[in-house]
C-alpha cells in the first residue's frame, strides 16, 4: 500500500498546524476509475503548481494532501488478471474456498460482524480491522501524526455520479453540522456540473441505492470512521457513470472524469482555506 504526501512546507515551525486533505481510491477493487482519478488529481496539482497557478500554489502553501490511490492492491491486481468484477480484497478467511473481506465494512465504527458466508461480496469479517488494508491504513494515520492534522477526507468510488455525506451506517443519527455538510456537498456537485455538465446527485450515504453501496450496508465504512474519528469534513464521491457502462467504464472517460473531480477538489480546497472550522 503506497501513500504519498504532497506538501510544500519544508521549513515549518513545529508550532505550525497545517490542515491535511486525505484522498483515497480503489477500496473496492473493481472500481478502476477511482484509482485513475486519484492519480489524476495528484498529477493536476503538481502540473498546475509547476505552471505557477496562483490558486493551486495557495492550496499547497496552506494545505497538505495525503493520497492513497489504491487501498486494495491485491484485489485490484486480481481484477486485471482473473475476475474483472471482484470487489473485496484477497485475504484468506475461515472458509478456504472463499477469500476476501470487503474493506469498506471493516472499519471500527459501528462495525457489524457478518453472519453471511465469506463467499459474499459484502463479507465484513468477524472483527473490526480484520481486513489488513483497513488495519494498515489506520496504523499509518496514527503513527504519522504530527503538526498536520487530518481535516478533510474524500473517498473515491464508482459508480453512480453521487456526492455522499455521513452517516452510512444509519439515517437515524444526524451528523454534526449536517446543514454545512449538505451545503458543501452541493458545492462539490456544482463544481462538477460547471466543469463538464455532468450532474452528481447529493445524498446521505445511508440513502444511497447505487450499484455498489447497498442500503443498510454502511456499517464499518471508511467514510463514517474517518468522519467520526479523524476528519472534520468527509465525503464519498461516486464517479462516472450513472449505469450505462457501470464498473466497465471505457478508457476514453478517464480524463473527463479526472477533470471534473479535480474541479470539485479545487472547490473543496478553496472552502477549507476560508473555513475557520474546529
């Protein structure tokens, strides 16, 4: 698992506190567009900074970006070699014939031990952080704490063209500052629409009835865990398309998807620089 921190703060005073934006992709191995989009955002920030963009230079002078473009490397490799629509990781379970844990049900926030067979696509394991990738990620974030606190989290998924905000595990529990979360979510959606004309619907994560985040299956999600424990702002962006191609999105859509999501990330960064927050 490879993480990359993008920062221009080489000579910070230890007392300085720089907000960190965390962007992850590929938690579900079949969602290839989330991996390429994470890399495209990183590439675009570097390119625009190098080209002297005043806006991007302001972002990187005042924010850190932490990327984990591929949270599920062995599952992702398996989709390239064997089974294109594989969702989970490839971890051994108690059933030797059925490998894999759904990493996005493995986090330690309202985790639900799965009574389903490990053969299920949504198998969450028997204990929180049983999926090695979720455990590695949490340990990494805890061990690399410094003066750059995590402030915002974007988890890239596909498909459905949606902006989802907490909580995923329940619609009965209201997130803190729900009104502000909703306003920011609509801002992200508008930034996408202004860039490409594509509409991304705004929903609570618990209400999503898309192709890869089943209703009432939000327990133990990365979104809820990061929002509750580490990040003040947290969203899922479910990328193209709305169902025509689904997970089998043709390569010609990689750059357009990257461009529209990069626009939403720039909107998000501008918001964070204006936000006095907590």
